[in-house]
């Protein structure tokens, strides 16, 4: 059980949700490479990403994205936390984000 004084940002749940947001972004970019995205933080009840997609997403699309997310996670890729500067993060390319396949 976590310490009641522990900041949410320091919890395992936060780290899992943060990683899940990245996995979701990878899945979305695989299906819609022209997607633009901005932030995707974990929040108190889950996680999200702001996407600018070329078309509206349907329920079928969501199911396809979730299925791909499960496949990515099943790949047992290492999740490594690395703190970087804003400049370094800006240099991190979209290609790097989806090259884990």
C-alpha cells in the first residue's frame, strides 16, 4: 500500500499510467501515421493523449487501438524512465516512438 503522503507523481500507478499513455500513442501512430499529438499525462483516474487525427475515431477504431496496445505490452519491451530536458525531448522523433515493433 502506498504512503498516504506520497505524491501521485511518485506512485507506481502514475508510472503505469504514464507508460500506458505512451503505448496508446504508439498504437495510434501505427494506424494513423499523420496524427499530430501533444501532451498525454496520467491523471487521477486514468490517462489520455491529445490527438489531432485525420478523421473521427469510431468504436471499432478504439477496439483496434486497444488490441494493438495489448500486443505492444505483450512484447515485454523494457520500460525505462529517463528524465530529459525539453530540448532533448523535442529532438526525440516520432520514428523513435514507433520503432519498438
